[in-house]
């Protein structure tokens, strides 16, 4: 098989890139190692920036998003008994929309056939070859038979554990990483949210987050040591802890219910450079990971895809090499800004084991400043709703 672009990974980044390329009549094929049902089984966050929703609007894949998404005009930071509301819409003129990543993926998958976007699921042993040349290719195994796809470019949208990043020689690469000393224990339940907006809480017992997937489905988190086990947390114990950490103003509004899903997610900040090597481009989690604080992961992948799709479309439709040459630089500039915001919000709202009275006093001082300063709230709002491309 021959095509112009092989996309590795059929998560939201790969699917979004494929749609944007096909809309511009650029030939591409997506290769995914697992089944479509498995992809849809991944539970992920769903706070969408304007950058992400604009891309979905441009593609016309927005009917369910517009019908079911929840417009958010602000967020809250809680510290003990205090609730600090940041009116992001008033400060920036922009909304975020709560709409699950699984639903974004489903919408993109269901629209693929009509756009002529080919997706090869359950492709085993995916390998990238000759990525430093102008004639790279991908091999994989399907139904026991080895297959090959020749292309001009390969786009690695296959996540942190995929093969794309590993195809770049260690001698040409550099990793930046911060592993956090805790994970997020999350519970998903079919109960109404306790608040109309997300609440990030810093409590003496630890961090908590109240969020939602819809008006009848809620997602809550607390931070726990990396050594903690999910089985140690009954539903009742987790609801009790959430009520304490979210504070007395929020606790009465928490509706309890049986867990649909409970899990512990480790936190890390990670950036890999370069995001381009020869004919291989990286996008999304293949190149960077952010802690979930601030909900930047999917949105940062979408901004990578916006830059990369423009670059590839320019190359194939206008023989323009500038976008290709500048992709990594443009994408990384935004990556580092988003990493900074996620890292700083994580530091502000969590109690780190190594921190002492001084670090805690700095958190209190920063929260006091945020509570009283429009400039400080504007800086948070601008980052939360999404920096411009």
C-alpha cells in the first residue's frame, strides 16, 4: 500500500489529524494496534479549549458536542473553607466546554467513513523504517500476515508507550521529565455534579478535584501516595474523604453513588525533543505528557495537530516546505507554556511530601494574591481557556 501520510495511533490526536488531512484531499491511513472498542473504552478527561472545539467545528464534527457539551464560564480554587471563583469568560471572553474525550473519539470514529479516512485496527508489531529518508515506511501484522505501507511522512500519534518516539535515535533526542510523588485516585459515578464548575481543592489532608462529564455524571479525584491501592478505598471511604477535602461549603452538595470506575493515575510532566526527525513527526502524548491539573493533555494534542496538519497540507497542496521546517519549533513553544501552567497549578494545589511550613506559607500567600488580584486571575484564566495558536 502507498499513501502520503501514515498516522500511527487512532486516539483523538491521530483521528483529528486524519480528518484534517482528508478534508484537504491529502491521502493518509491510520494504523492502530488495538480494536476500536478498546480505544473507546479508555476513560479520559473532557475539558475542551476553544482551539479544540474550533477544529471540530471546522470539520463539521460538532453536532453532539453542541447538543451535549456543558459551557463553563469559570473554575474555582478551594483552600480550606475558602472558595475562590475565577470568572474565565469575563476575563477572557472565552468558554471551555465539558465533553468527554471518549465522546470526541467516538464522534471522530463515526465520521471517518464518510470522509474516506481509512483506519486499520488491531495492527500488531507496528514498526517504523527509514524515517531519516524521504521514503519512510511502516510495517505491521494483520490476521497473521505482514503488511507494509510506503509514505512520504509518518505522524506518530501513538501515545507515550507507542513505537514512534522509539524510532528516533537516542543520540538525537533529549527527555525532560518530572515524576510526581502521588497519583490521582478517581471515581466516576452517575450522580449530578456538586457544583456547576470545576473545583480544585488544596486541603491539609491533600488535593481534591470535583468535575463532571455531564449533568448526570460526575468525576472526582483525590491525590494519594504512589504506593496506595485502589482496593483499599471503598466507595464510602472515598466519598467521605472527598467531603472533607472539598470543604464545608461544597460537601452538602455532593451526591453519592456507586462507582462506575475507580482507578489511580500517576502524574508526570514529560517533554521529548525533537518533535520532528527526518520524515517522522510526533504529536500529542508521543511527545509530551502533562499532569491532569488544568486539563491540558487532549487540548495540547489538538494544538500539535493544528500545526502539523497545516504544515502537511501546505507541503502537499502548495509545495510549501516552511510549515514542515517550523513545525517542531512552533509546537514546542506552546508545549512548554502548557507544561508551565500544569506544573504551577499542580504545585499550588497539592501538598508535596518534601514541603515544609515555608512552602505551605507560599501556597497561602499565592492563593491570597489570586483571590484579590484581577491580574492574577486573568493569567490563570488565559491559560485555562487555552493560549492562542
